[in-house]
C-alpha cells in the first residue's frame, strides 16, 4: 500500500505537470483562487512581464474597465515579484 508521503509526492508531481501543461505559473496560484477564472494566456503574459497584453486579456475575460484591469494586473505582478 502506498504511504501518505508517497501519495502526496505523486500528486504534487501531477499538479506541477498540469501547471506546466496549462501554462500556469505557480507564483500566481493564490490569485487563481481569489479572482475570476482567467485563461492560461493571461498567466503566460503576466509571467513574461507583458502587462499590457495581460491587461487586455484580463479585460476581455472579465469585462472590467481599463482602470480595474490595470490595478488588478499590477497587483498580481507585484505579488509575483515579492514571491521571487
């Protein structure tokens, strides 16, 4: 029978694989749970530091105003930089 530690390790590997496959940067996992569901392209652009593209995608996905999208994306980028 598989130990709890082995099972957790296997599940963590699976989650890491899925994150890579979907293009989700692990630094942004907390923001996934807090906010609206955003497409993988958003997280890819945010991870690359392409804030203008990320803001555009955020607006398209959420219907937010430019100001709301800009503030949200900049806050996520700031959070990601503080984790590094």
